[in-house]
C-alpha cells in the first residue's frame, strides 16, 4: 500500500518514516516538505542513507499521487484543514498530528486555545479523535463508511488519559462484591504533573530549548495555561460520561526535562469512599492495608487494559520510567496508593515521539485498514 507524509522532515514526520519503512503493509512512501522541497530525505536525515530514499515533493503532489490510500500530516497547527478537505474529496484517509482535529466540532475551545477559527467547519463533524484505547470502535465504524479524518492525540494527553481512565471508569472488583468508581466525584480535582523531553518542542529551535537553557535543569512551563489542558479534560469527561458521571476537574502542570525523548506523567486521583482505607499509623512506612489497597487497584488497571496491545500495567515493585519505553509504542503504567489511603497515584511513561505522535498515528492507520494493530510497531524498547 502507498502512504504519504506531509511535513516529513520534522521530528514526528521523520519518526513516521522510520516506522512506516518497516511496516509489512506499506510498500511505498511519498514524502513532502516545505522547508526542504526538492531535496532528498536521506540528505536531510543522513541516518536514512542506504535504507530510505525519496525526493521531497509539494503537499499537493503527495495528495495527487496515484493510489495513495492514507496521508499523515505532521504540520504546525491551523494549516492542515485545506489538505484534509482535498483528501476527503479524493477518498484518502487523513491522519493529522496537529491539534486541528482533536476537538471534534467544538470550535470555541479550539479557537480560544489555538488562536484561529475553523476554516472548514463541516470537516470537523466527520473527524474522529484518535486515542485508540478510547475510540477504537468509532475509528472502525468511520472507516467502514468511507474516508476518515483522524485527529491524532497530543503527547501529554495520551500519557495523562491512559493513566486516569481505569480510575474514571466503573471498576469491578470481586473483592468488593460489586462495581465501584475508584475516583471520588467530589470537589477534589485530578492533578497531573508531567515531564517531557526536549523533542516535544519540535525541530525548529527556540530559546527555551537551547542546550544552555534546558541542560541540567527541570522547570515547569505554561503553568495553568498549557493548551493540552482542555484536551486532557475532554478525555477525562468522555470516560466519566461512559461511567455515567460528571466531568472531573483537572489541574495540569507540564515540565521540561533535559532528555531527548519521553513523557513521565504522575496522576493523583482522589479515591472514592468505597476504596479509601485508614491505615493504623500513616506516619510509618506503607502498612499492610496500603499494600492490599495498591494490589486491588492494580488488579482493576490490569483488567481494564488486558486486551490493549500497547498498554502495560507494571507488576508490584516496578515503577514506570521513560527509559523502558524509549523508541517504542508502549505506555507503561505503575499504580500506587498513597500512605494515607485516600489517593491513587498512577505513573505513566511513553515515548513522546512514538506513542505520543508517530506510533499512535500508525496504530490509527492499522485500525482504519483492519491491519494487525501492532504492525510496524513491534519493536522492543531500547534498553539504554
């Protein structure tokens, strides 16, 4: 099958090339780049020499190429809608890695956070938010009716959402003889602290991502104003709606860390009354009650994700870490009960360039075409 990549020379575009080049169903890639139009991809990324070759075309040439079945757009926000419209006219699936199609037809929220209104409002009524673990069936159903626009999720929302979903869902636990919500739908918000590597800022340099600015330092940024906040909140609301509950409140703070890849998210979820325990002495190391609570929560998470090929709920004693998912499409989750027995602490780790961008886009493609969902994404994480 022939696939196109528009924006092939950015970090996400290059990751798409790297993974799609070994995809068993992809036999040709058609590539486009505004910055390097007319050059060859192996000259821009010499690491591809001898393995991947191709001239960088105009975006329209990719869409007009014969027999292209799917196009990935790894472009800046607010520029991809005309390309999506062209793809729909030609019957080509369009997977967008920007924020342009992450908010369905909620133009007010999108324009408030990204500074531009929709250009083609009708397109957004047809688009599907591509968090596979949430909308897999929607994606399948959409593909059965014709060409589909997928809004590939943001990197922070992917890690945060996957860490919170089991707590927001209606959780069944045999030990409790019934079904209960882990999350306490009261006034206490869910708190997400997340740390990202510098590649999340993209290939174009900016001051805060210069080596001398970010090396040997961890710092929060866009505190209480990061534009991934509404996307995370929407995902939490979607899972709460499935469980028949109101939208949870969210506090989200991103941080920049001196590493190339990865996002580590620590998610603090207040437990419902049914799940809270009172340890005999909360000032001592985790008690038997806390250990038993942690084990029960872990069972809920493991059951929730038992059929997900890329979500790994880690065993007791193993905490999620970015170095164990590097260059893979996995999301690792470790779950912990706080020493007071009133909060669940979920820690998630993803590679922001793979599960947080290119890998998830390919996972969406696999679902659209009915391929094996892990196709092209089966690489074992780098060990160091």
